[in-house]
């Protein structure tokens, strides 16, 4: 009897889906140490030139016509129109899924993005296959594009999402509101003061982290200019990602700034910087928010991508862990108010109350139990 081979399908549309896949894979290996785990980026050029071109078109759309995506998100959220969108993407992506399943011959599939999920679901329906399929949702709101009857296990962020899915007819025993999976290493980071010393942050000087994902999105350059107006000296920790133009702009800003400015490009130190910071200024990606929850890091959120990121911002703000800066509101006064009124301690406590540090482990355990049940005929 051969060992289990688990195929994890994700998508490099933003870093969140990739991070979720990595967190789950890490815990799956602990649950099933003999299993062969393979993670595939469904939207990479190596996997499919067509998918890669679709991703590039998506990023251009976000840069030039973000409201168009808002329309797409709302239209595809309806049951009838959403089903049409689901079928279209699933059909287009079907050949790649066939090739991957033939190549890896998995005993189970885990998806952290709806595109590969839809394609695998269609394949299962057409082949009348019982291949175990688990899906990890990576948003704080439910959307039609995630919903397929061929999925055996769903993992979502909140109990409210679970209740919505139950109301839609999904069996409760196939749903687990585990939270969004984050790296288990977050809990093993050094203490805040230790990291501040390592980063040469002066004692009692507020540290603000600016980050916009691997692409350095979110208007970081303009945020720096706004923060320059603050009279209080800050330490500004900036992660510019692979955005070389932004890196050059930050270096130029640092030469004349009244603040202490530290710059990183694409880095594996993001978690350490989050731990050291007093405030995070960022776009409301679900994984970023989830990591901030675990670290008790207050957030100032701005420029959400219309659709899921807007819902993420609503969730974090409603729970008191973040302040959402809406269009027309000034950033510098908001930061000054947060520090002056000592709001950050309470926001940190609210963030920790939202944290689900065990999400990845719970998901991996549930998937492992299901796979063993399939193997013994005791699903």
C-alpha cells in the first residue's frame, strides 16, 4: 500500500493564498509524516502560460480599474450569475487540473484558492470520482465562487460563515470554522523588546510597519510623505517587496526624513518586524490581518481591493483590532490620534481575541482524519 500523496493547489494572486498553503502543508507533514506533499502554484508560468497571463491581466485590472473588480465580485456573488462564472473558470482551467492529477496521482487534494477548487470539482463530477477534496477559504466573508457540492471538507474563518454555508444546504459535519491558517512559527518568535533591540529601535520610540505584500502595493510612498508631517519621531519599518521603484523612493525619502527609516525588499523577516512594531499600516489582506491578530498588532487599514479586502477591513474594524481609513480621511491625524490617546493597548487586546493560531493544525488534523477514514472505508 503506497503512502498518501497530498496535492496542495494554491494561486499566487497576492501572497495570502500561498501563505495559507504553506501553513497547512507544514502541519500536514506533522500529521502524516509518511505522506508525500506536493504544493503547486496554479497561476504560475511553469504550471500554465494561460493561467499566468490571466493573473497578469488581473493585476493590470487592479492597477487601472479597481472598480471593475468590485462589479465582478458583486455579480459573481449572486447564485445564478456566480454559478456561470464558476463554470466558466472551471472549464477553462480543466486541462491543467487533468494534467496535474495525472502527473501526481494524489490520494487527496487541498485547495487554498477557488480557481483550482472549481477545476478539481468539475473533474470529480465528470469522472464520478471520490477523490477527497478539502478547501481552505482565505477571506473573512463568504462568496459564491468558493461553493461547490463536490468538496468533501470546507474550512472557513468564522462561525458566521459556517452558519451561512449551513443555510445554503452544506452539511454541518463537512464544515469547520478553524480560522485562516497562519504559520505556527508566529507563536515562537522572540519577545517584542528583544526584537526592538536587534533592530536598533530607540527605547520608547513608536515603531510603525508599512507593508503592501510581495508587490509593495498600497501607496507606501504617499504614506511615508504623510507620516513626515507628524512632530513625534517614529521608527518606520518599510517592506517594499519586489517593487524596485518603491525601494528607490524609500531610500530617497530616508535621506531627508526626520524619522528613523529602515527598508527591506522581499524578505522572510516580516513576522519579526510585525512583532517589533506598535502599529501596522497596510492593505487588508486576510492573511496579513490574521497574522496581526495572532501577534496582537493594531492595524491602520487603507486602500482595500474592492470586494474581499473590503470585507476583511470591515471584520477587523468591527472587532476593534483596526482603524479603517476611508477615502478622503487623512492618514497623519489618524496615526497621531492613535498614539496620543493610547488606543493601541486596547486594540492589541482586541486583535488577540480574534486570533486563531491553531487554525493550520486543526485543518491538518481534520484532513488527516478524513483521509484515514477514506482509506479504511470509515468516512
